[in-house]
């Protein structure tokens, strides 16, 4: 009877070991890969949000600078048709372009 109990114990140990190994392999190749894939997708989404936020900030600064200069010249806002002298308009536009370039450098499209 002891021999029979020992055989059952060995068989049970082998079954448990095979199940543990199977689960480990399943986790390594299925679960872990899905987690990694989900993390990569989340990182891409966050990068896009950061880049879009940065670009939007450049546009907001552009409009604020334009409108500020319009007021300085006693004119209405850009939305209302305010035009600025070329040297000021070029400077504001160039600053916006540089700002956007920096956004794309810091938050590149992957």
C-alpha cells in the first residue's frame, strides 16, 4: 500500500509540474506579449497626445501674440481681419514655426 501511495504521489507531482510548466509557457508567450503590445499602444497614444498638446500650444501662442500686437497698433483681433506690418507678422509666424519644429523634435512621430 505504501508503494501505491508513493506512485500516486509521484504521478500527482508530475501532473502538477507539467501544469506549472504549461502555465509558465502560456504566460510567457501569450499574456506577456499582449501586455507588452498594450503598453506600446498606450505609449504611442500618449506620445500623440503630448505632441498634439504641444502643437496646439504653439497655435495658441501665435494667436495670442498676433492679437496682442494688433491691440498695440489699435487694431482688432486677427479673427476680425487684423493685419500687422510684415516685419512683425514674419516674426510671429517664424516663432510659431520654430515652436512646432521643437514639438516634433521632442515628441517625434513614431
